[in-house]
C-alpha cells in the first residue's frame, strides 16, 4: 500500500472523523425528536420508537459482515460507499412522509453507518505511522463519544428552532464535505486487501438472526418489561444463537466472527473494559435529561448546554491522551481514566433537588475527563494486539462492543431507575413522577450508585488481572 503524505493525514482524519461522528450521532439524536415525529407523522409512540430501534438493530447486526468484507475487498472502498449511502439515506429520512418510509430510510442509513464504523479504525491503523497512531485513535474516540453523548442535547437545541427534518438534513451538506475530502486525500488505491474465495454465509446468517433477536429483546424490554414472555424468548434465542455462532466460527477457515481474536487476552480484556465503560456512560445519557428538565425545571435549551459538558471535555482530552499513549504505557493511562470515571459518579449520587446544579456539572466534567483519558489508549491497546490482516474485523468487533454497550446501558439504567422507584414507592412506576420528584431523586441515587459500583469493580478487576499476568510473565 502506498504511503500518504504526512500533511494529508490530518485531512484524512478529519474526513473519517466527520463521518464517524455523524454515524454515532444518529443513533442518539433522534430519541429526543420521537414525540415530535409521532405527532407530525400521525402515529403512536410504540411505532415511532422503531425509528431508533431499527437503526440500532440493522447497524449492529451488519457491523461484523462489513468488517470482514472490508478486509477482503478494501476498507477505504467500503468506507466511501458507506458514506455515500449514509448521506443519500439521510436525505430520504428528511423527505419521509410516513412512519413506514422513515423506518425504511433509517434502515438504509444504518447500513451506511455500519459500513463506515466497521472499517474506520482499521483504516486509521493502516495509514497512520506508529508515532501518530495513538493520537489519531484518540481523535476517533472523541468523535465516537461526542456523537453518542451529544445527540440528545443537540437534538433538543435544534428542535427549539427548526422542524424535525433538520436532524436529518444536517447530515447532507456535512456528508458531502466529508466525501470531497475522502476522494481527494484518501483514494481507493491506498487500499490493502486480503482476498480469499471463502465467505462465511452460514455464520453471517446466524449472526444476523442472533443479534437481531437479542437487540429486539433488549430494546423492547423498556416497553414491555424484562419478564414479558416475548422479551425473554427473543433475548434467550439471541443468546443461544450467539453461543452457537461462537462454537461454529471456531471451526471455519474464514469466519465472519474472528473468534481467534478473543484468545488474545489483552484484546478481550480491553474490549470488555470498553463495553463496560459505554454502559456506564449511557446511565448519564438516560438519567441526566430527567434530572435537569423534570426534577430541576431547566428548559431543553439550558439542559442541552449542561449535557454538552461531558462530550466537550472529552473532545479536548482524548487527543492529548492519544499523544500520551504514543509515548507512555497506554494501559496505565486507561487505569487513570477509569479511576476518574468512578470518582465522578459520586457527584451524581450527591446531586439533589435543592443543592447547586454545579455539583452535577462537576460530575459531567469528570466523566468527560475520565472517558477522554480512557478511550484513546484503550483503542491503541485493542488495535495493537491484532494482526494487520484482521484490522477490519477487530475494528468492527470494537464498534459492535461499543454499540451493544450503549444499548445495554440505556436499557439497564431505565430498568434500574424505574425498578428502584417502584420498590421505594410500593407499586410499579413506569415514568417520571411530577407529583413526587424526590422519588425520582432517590431512584437516581440508587442507579448512579450502581453505575459507580460497576466502574469500581471494573477497575479492581483489571488491576488484579494485570497483576496476575505480570507475575506469570516474571516466572
């Protein structure tokens, strides 16, 4: 593969970063627009929820397939076609005249997003030299987290001034800028391919059905409850199929799911850590709007600015931590980040109805600082522990873990919040209780306390694992 000139690498990073940001943003920005969409398209909330659900299901179910195809036929090629697909389908979403056409357009948009997310990390690792790779992955981590966390706040701000179509039209001009940058600075001739005649069709089908079943179960659990027979059946079927897939793929020459990657303990542990951190992050994403708007009475506009604290801090810190990961031990930097994430949860736990909202803001700033320090070196550790021919597959596995973490975090935080409120209230609670705001605060304290506990357990677990590995190495 040809070498890209150093002066052009920054433009490549900007182009890939823009697309990655938009792909992640569209998984969360629509949530705040659901009530508006329900009214505008004259349908109920149950149906309009599929605008969010279908995007996540299609994207997650196809990530691994596009990662493998990117390794086989060229990551740059798939990234570009994914970007074009995403931009065109965004315009189709904005032009939709019914809930059905919107859901179909969102499915197409999710395919484009999956093509880009599955190949972005692999492209970065292939084209950036070792001394700039950490910083580049740091920026990628910023774009991903910024897109995931900023969605609800940005959506709330935009919907204060524009019709719902703006959240989709926004992608079109920005996407065209990214396409122009990619065509000019990242031609497909830079692609490195690893062609093989085999394609794991059976594994792909098991993966599609398994992830679709599991994701539908997890996402609809918030509507029907975890103990509904339909939710239990879908989730169990999904988990069983994924176990079957893991065993089946271990026997394939060119598996769609590269199970050999999980035999690398460094890869597996850092992937698990990233998954857990995204779960914790989305506790904030779900609970913060309730706290700021419902409990404290702030407008969506003011709440949106408070919600920006987390991603903005992370945006500035992640490239710095990426540069540090190029020069120092990235593992130690991830531990510092995890420690700060754990400590920051305490500020959410002590936030209430009457004390200053700045306490909550400090927690959000610490979350941004901790995530900025964690994700960049974690990206480096994940990608540095795989062979070059598996960059696309590893990148898609990482993106999948991130997406599943977002979904599980959203579902888990909602379940814990309303579950704890129901226990405290003595009967089932399904939504915010305006007549008893303290009940929400008590439920929020319990939920954030559990997310803090998850962070601490993760930190201790990784420390103990590293100590055990170090002792074995010394022997």
